[in-house]
C-alpha cells in the first residue's frame, strides 16, 4: 500500500501472482503490453500498459503513478482492486474449477486428483 508503482515486465508465461498481488494492494500497476498481462491489466482502466522495452514509456508511466498518489485520484487503483476481487478471488477460482470439471471440459479423473 505504500508503493507508488509496480512495474510488471514479464513477457512469457501465464498470469503472475505478483501482478495480482500488486493490483489487489491498490498500487498503480504498469505492465508490459503482452498477452498474459493484457488478460488482467486494462490500460487506463485498472493500470497502465507500455512496451516493456520502451524506456521513455516506462518513465512516463512511473510519473503518472506518482501523480495518481495525489488525493482524490484513485479510480485506477479502486478498479484494480475490484478486478482482483471479482475475477481472481478464491471463490472465483473455485467456480471456474467447478465449471471446468462438471461441464465435462476435462476428464473427471483429473479433477478428482486435484
């Protein structure tokens, strides 16, 4: 909660838990414009997206994060928290697991092993 900015520069793999944690904390999140990050982070809605190799863009995003720490301008941070609460809570994860298992999307043996 005391951070101005979390920069998520990962460009491969799935959704990283550190990205979700930063969003849940209400920190301004600036992420590299890659598929895994874009699944969660919406530019100008719940954080910011930049080309991960664009030093000027990263610097501009960092300055925006500092500006957003000013009182009264926390809509991006609130939306980031809402995104995590609604889409990445334990309840949402269990509902998705239940859907995959009981809608026949994967063999039941795999679900029972989990």
